[in-house]
C-alpha cells in the first residue's frame, strides 16, 4: 500500500504534467483527427511536411526547410525512446505506433502519436528516406491525466481504492499506472 506522501508525489507529478501541456485550442476536437505526413532523410532533413503540421505545432511549413532533426525538440523524458525508434526506422524496420511530447511554436508540450516507416532503402537495407505519420493526442493525454489525478486524490482522501475496478485499484496496490509509451515495459515518467 502506498503511503500518503507517495500518493501526494503522484498527484504533484500529474498536476505538473497537466500544467506543462499546451492549453486546448477551440478547434481541438477536429485537430486530434488530423494526420500529418512528413518525409525525413537519414540526416534529419525534411523533404516534405504536411500542411496540418502548422495547425498542430504552429510552425510555418517554411520552418522545416532549414530545420534538421526532430528528436531534439522532444520532451527530455521522451528523447531516449524517440531516438531508439528513429534508429530502428533508419535500420529499415517500421515503428508502428509510439507516443511522445514535443514543443509547439509557443514552447508548450504537445503529445503526438507517431509511426515511422522506411520509404527508400540503400543496398545495405538502411533507410535513406523515412515517412512519419503523426497526429495530436494532447486532449486524450490531458483527459487521462485528469482521470488519474481524480483517482489519486480519492485514494489520498479515503485511504483506499475507488469503488469498482480500474486504475485506482492498481494505484492503491502500489503499482503505478504509466502513460503508454510505445516500448513494452517502459514508463514515460
């Protein structure tokens, strides 16, 4: 069973993660469904970026013409995961679905769900050009964090699990419920 001080730390962590997310935009409901396609070569140069990127991250498409790399803009807790998956894609293997945080034009964190697949391979089977398909999942992540925050607050106030099954029971038993991160057995915390 978790101690109240441990639960308070979980609450603080969740509240901090909510505070650092980009605030919802008026058109957030349709933005979440918008998929952006990009094509990046093995050196990190953009060859194409879809028009939806500006609506999600705020950078004009011209910004990507001079930009090299994308992993460096990711949240410090997510850089290792995105770097590993980028290397996997460069080695010629597709990466079907992973989630990470990246900065928007205002410096706020935006959660993205991304997939990578090699488009062109060299003679050794390494990717020359990689296609990414990503979409904004910030609202979903915000709702997940708010749900977990309410669960942790219940556990702290009542000293036990929330009635019924769910995340709070696992949390009360001492097992932290991490955000999904794309690599089995790893937490994005």
